[in-house]
C-alpha cells in the first residue's frame, strides 16, 4: 500500500488542477521553505558516524551523475533530472518492502545526501538557465562558481543541513520529543511533492515523443549509475562498511529510480515553469517498469 500512495497523491494533484484549483506555487513554497528543511534537520541531527560516511558516498555519486548529465546536455533541467532521483518518495517504500532494514538504512543515507544537495545547489543550477556568459571563459567559470555557491548558501536546504549538524548533540532528544514533527514533515513531503507534479502534468501532458526521448536517457543513466555505485561499493567493501556490502540489489534499485518529483517543485519556485514535469513522468513510466521486473526477479530468486 505504501508504494501506491505516491500514485494517489499525483492523481489528486492532477484532478485539482483539472478542476481549476491551481495550488502549484503555494505548495512549492511550503515544501521549499518549511517541509524539506524540517526533514533535513531531523535526519542530519540524528545521523550516526556510519550514516555520515554513507552520505558522503551518496554525495560523490550524485555529483558524478550531475557531471555526466551536464556533459550530455547543457540544459540545467536535464542535468538535474539525470542526477537527482526519487529516493525518498519511491525508492524508500520499494526498498522497505523488498530488500529489508539494511537497505532502508542505505536508502535513508542516500536520500538525506541527495535531498540536501538537490535542494541547495539545484536552485542555483536552475537560476543560471538562459544567462550566457559575456566574460572570457576562465572569468565566466569563476563567476559561475561564485554565483552557484552564493545561491546555494541562500537556500533553506543548505542552512537546514548546517542547523542539523549544529543540533547533533540534541539528536536523541529531538527524536524522542519532536519525532511527531518529523513524521508529519515526511508525510507532507510525499503528499505535496507528488501533488505538485500531478498538477503540472494536467497542464503539460506526456506525449509519445517524450516517452521515446526518455528511454535512452533512462537506460544510459541506469548504466552509468551502476558503474559509479559499483566503484563506491567496492571501496566500501574494502573499508568494511556493512551497509554497502549486503549485496548489489540496493545499488541496482537506486540506479533504476526515476528523476525526483521534487525537481518540478524547485523549477516552479525558481523559474515558474514546469518543463521537467513530462520528463519526470516519462522517466517514471520506464522506471516503474524496471522496478516491476526487479521485484519479480527478486521474488523469483527468493
């Protein structure tokens, strides 16, 4: 049932939009300014040393995918769709129901890292869209890097990450006394995020051409992600980190996830557009098919 909820939320957003109730901008602001920072603070404040190491590996994975995505396309929306995947709203429920608690720990660490990086640097990447450099190349690159860092610092997600680090000594107390707040924020994260995506899909329908365009990118990203993760997995095994040595299944599942629905939230907040919506939906179609095969093969081998 938990894996079906995102589909229900997406359908709710779609129907509301079709009825003329447009809440995209408001929901995106609530997510960006309140819900996502709250989730990040709680997860970072309650992190263990082992979880912190996994988060660093996840950051390396996401940065590698972003670099590859930027090499394939100069469009920041395409690059973000290539590296920022739907770990929290789709990957975690599937991992919990098919791979067990150790995989959930791995997915939680990757979710924290990707959410922090995606929500902090993601808006900075998107704001550069359409601004061609007029200075010499080296000066332009230096200016772009400075702009990215400044924009990242201004995002609530990065400040929430730093607040979570400062609250590490209070982590157990926060979990014990304010855990309900974290649970509520995680619920709103899935609900509002998928509703924003569904609302955009009502305005930007997915066409056959978009589905065909998404297939080779989905296959290429999955292959490259497996290669990057296999390298990290090998290094983790040599270092003796248990969560990454339980098997390759979790790493394969990570690689076949679709782009994060939160990308359209960021795009709505920063650019007031929804070009990523059909790309996310098309990638989700292929991803759900791959996940269905993954689950079927897993059960067949059990």
